[in-house]
C-alpha cells in the first residue's frame, strides 16, 4: 500500500502528532504538523509543495498570540457553560419552589374552606338552638295565658 517505509512512518507520525495536539487541547495547522514531521526547506514545506510557505518567526509570534487567544476563548466558553448550568439549576429550583407554593396555597384554601363550613354549621346550630328556645318561651307564655 505504501510507496515506502518512510512514507508510512511519516503518516503515522503526523497522525500521532495530531492526536497529541488534540488531547492537549492545543491548536495546530497542517503546515505546522507537516513542518514538524517532514521538516522545512527554503520557500516551502516538504509534502505540501511550493505554494505553502514555511512557518517563519513572525508567523510563530502570531501563532502564539492566536494560541493564547484561543485558550482564553476556550476558558471563557468553559466559564459560560458553568454559568449556564448554574442558571439552569436555578430555573429548576425556582420551578420547584413555585410548585411548592401552589401546593401550599391550595392547602390553605382547602383549610379555609373547611373552617368556613364549620363556622357556618356552628352558626346554623346556634340559630336553630335560639329558635327552639324562643319557641319554648312562646309556648310557655301561651300556656301561662291560658291558665
């Protein structure tokens, strides 16, 4: 399959280096990886031809700056995700509290209704008792008049 043992070894080195960079969370370009594995010659990177210029010192400085900015962006994204998770947890907690408040409100209303019904029953019983007492008094008065 491979044209040479070197080609296969270089391919394996490239893949290993890409995996290493990804596992470390470092950014990389194909040019940087080819240059590291295959080496550079004046004016081009081996394996990529004359159209690709090697990574020079000014590119390295901007690459370092970009890497730093990328790391800052990753950190900011991580912090934002943490805040998002906290926010979502607070929303869940708020929803639970609102549900609990609705349940308590319903319990209070049911208890108030029971109290109102008991009070109405007591008032009705008191009214009936008073009516009976008045009827008894009236009957006694009528009997006294008849005698």
